[in-house]
C-alpha cells in the first residue's frame, strides 16, 4: 500500500518539522517504500526462537498443562493466585529441586498457560514459549504450582492494582504485600512479608521469556522462606542461556554456576563471620521518614558505617523514561527473544479505553516518560552515565568492606489504598519502599533481603509486621552474600523478640 501526502505531513508534524511543499511528493515515495517493508515483515510468520533453541523448548507432553483454572475465593484468601495448577516434569535431569514447589510471577511466560500480567487491558494472552527459568526449574525436578498475581502491567508497589483484586500481606489483612511481585510476596514472601528475596548481579539469571518494560532494569530471582532454599533456586536458574543480551561479561555458563546450596551446607557457621567486615550504609538510615521501629531493629543487627549516594533519583529517571518506551512498544537495540504474541495483544497504540484500565503507576510512567522525552531529552543518557559513577562509588566502598547492609525498606507494610483512591493517595502508599533497593537495581550489584524481626504497624501498634535487612555485595559475590545471610539465619530467630 502506498503512503499518502497526509501521512507524510502527519509524520513530520510529530517531529516538529514542516516539509517544504516541493519535497512532499518525494517523501511520499520514501514512506511508500518503507510501508512496503513494514507490511512484508508483518505478513511473515512469527519466530519465537525461544521455542526452538537451547532448553526453552516447551516440552508440554512431559509437563502437562492440565487443570488450569481461575481460583475460587475460598482457595485464594490472600488474593495471591492468578492461575493455580500443578506442573511436575516427568523426566528431570537432576533432583536439585526434588520435593520443592515453585510459584511464578504472572509476567513469566509459560507455554499454554494464560498470562494475565495483572491487567484487563487485554485478557487472552496464552504464551507460546517457556521462559528459561521455567525450563530450568522443571529440568531440576521442581514442581510448578501455578502463576502468582502481579501488579497491573507489572508496574507499582502497593499490591492493590491487579485487575483480579488486591493482594493481602500474610501478616495483616488489608496491608500491602508490596510489588510488583505482590502475589508472589504474599504466597512466598519478600521484605514486607518476612522472607528472603535475591536480586542477583545484573545478568546472572536470564530474563528470556518474561514480559519486559525496560531491559536495563529487568531482574528475575528467587523469593523463599529460608536461605538454603534461596541458594538452591538461584543455583537452578542462574547462568548464560545464549538468548538474553542482558547477560554481561562475567556471567557463568550453567555448569560453572557455584553450587550455592552445597557451599552453605558445608559452612562452618561458628567462625564464618570472623574477619568479615560489614559497612552500614549511612544514608540508608538517615531519612526523617524512616520508621523508628525499623531503624531500631536494624541497628540491633549491625554496627559500622560506609557511604551512600543519591541513586534513587537517577533510577527514577531511567526507569520512568525507559519504561515509557517499553510500554509503547518502542524499545529497540535488542537481540534477545521478544514476546511478539504479547505485543499483538497490547493493541498498540493505546486508546482511551485501554488507558482507563491501567493502574496509576502505569499511567504515571507514561505521562512522566512523555514529559521527560519531550522536554528533557538529554536527561536519560545523562542518568545512565552518572549511574556508572554510582556503581563505581559502591565498588569503592566494597573494596573497604565485604558487604554493605541497610534496611530493605524505610517503613514496614502499610494499608493498601482503596480501589477509588486518588493518584496521589496511590503514590503515597508506595512511598519509602524503594529508596534502598532501587539504587542497586540501577548499579547492578547483587543484593539479598532477609527478615530480622517484627515492628509495630504505624497506625495500629497491635499489628506486628516484618522488618527486613538488605545485604549488598560485590558483582558476582552471591556466594558471600548467601553465606552472610545463612550465618545470620543460624544465629538469630527472627520471629523471637
């Protein structure tokens, strides 16, 4: 189909350019050739090479997708399940995860199982491929028990924006389980729910086959009830898969991934921390908005002080502007597996009806991203470059100490906002939860959150909520971080005052 004069003028106007009338006819010819290329590719059969290369081939016969169903309310008291089901693998290659059950955040593609992505902007996405992490879990003997609710379009941290309804904190109904992995947090746990969550060094765990908004900020990792399970699951899913271009130099191949769980099992716990230096991140404790109970509980767990920077602001700029392009389907420069079947369901560009079904965080991201790209177009590149300076400052601090520690969140869980809350109320409900975690998402350092006790809820002292400590280590030092957490776990019962 040929282009038209109107299309040429419209495209130019979107760029703030008026084409000289004498050149319009030539540009009609140029755009007509481009349209022919676009339409030729559009007519080609899609190719999700995750279904044909390496271990991402979805062997549905060996791991049947039967009994897929939406949960009944009585079977889903926390609202955490999206699609419960039992999926073992009939001939695993190892028994590393034998007897272990695993639920998946519902932005992870599992062939033949509906993926809600927490939204009603589309409702019928059934992925055609398995994410690499799914294949690895099944191959190592794990049993997948279903998909867990995530926030609307996997955006936000208040645990009440999913189209399926709010997700309750397991320690207090009506309180946030955080997000965007809200269902997983409630069913298994994170900082606000009293369990372990590992964000490994950037690229250690492949993100192949998982819905993405911004490749530079994408991470997938284990959330477990104890340190040994965290180590075992990380060992299972880590390593190069040959498909994810986020996997930087230094990422080990699966056979070279450390035997994290065995290393912990063989630890001599009594003396392991002797000679280990730990630095408390000073700026991670100073904000006046920090909950007093969280600060007191944390200070009882560690004792030294190194350095911090203002990485949260840089992360905010990078994530808002990067997510903006990803949500609009405009992210480029990738050589990994792209989920074309998901893009087809999104019905881009967005309409008024679709935007109205988005949560506040998604709309906020689109609006802020649009403002950034149109009025501050140089800020994204500047933020990316300064974030390397942030990484260098953490690296320097980690030359002087083995680990940095800080509260995972400034405050414990709080009630999630009502369904008809204003945008500002939604924003306030997620405040003081990302200030100590997002900087390391930006810098790429490995970090582990673990529970250290209970603190009273701000609005009801009779409600006791988990407080969490974050251990940050050098690139690729997951072994050291897990050892530190395991030593702590075996000397302290976080549930006992």
